[in-house]
């Protein structure tokens, strides 16, 4: 759910290709999106200060290796910046 700002939810297939991007928040008729479990997804903010709220059924379970997309760069990896640039070009 968008609290403030404009963003997009990006849904991927198992190979890491973008299947769909849904803009939501400021300037959009879409304010909230509900996803079924098991979808690879990410969120991209288009405005500084954007805030979203995400909730999942409990109890809280920390992420494990199988919860991370095998085709995405690791957090802090040198190729992460290029990955984000390519992702933005695909959804804009």
C-alpha cells in the first residue's frame, strides 16, 4: 500500500524477466496491490521520500537463501547498480 509518493511493483518470472510492472501511489488510481505468495517481486520508488507499507501473514520468518532470487545480484555487489539501471529501462 502506498503511504506517500509514486512507485511501481515489478513482478518477475522464474528466469528474472519482467512479467509486469504496476504503477501505484500519487497520481494513480491504484493505491494498494495484493500479491499471492510465491511471486518474485520488487518495488521501485519514483519520488524521493516515497513510503509503502507491506504486510504478510505471521509469524515472522527471516529470509533464507531460497527466498532470494537466484538471478538477481547480491546486496552490495558491484553489478547491482547496472542491474537497477537495466530494470528501470525495462519498466519506464
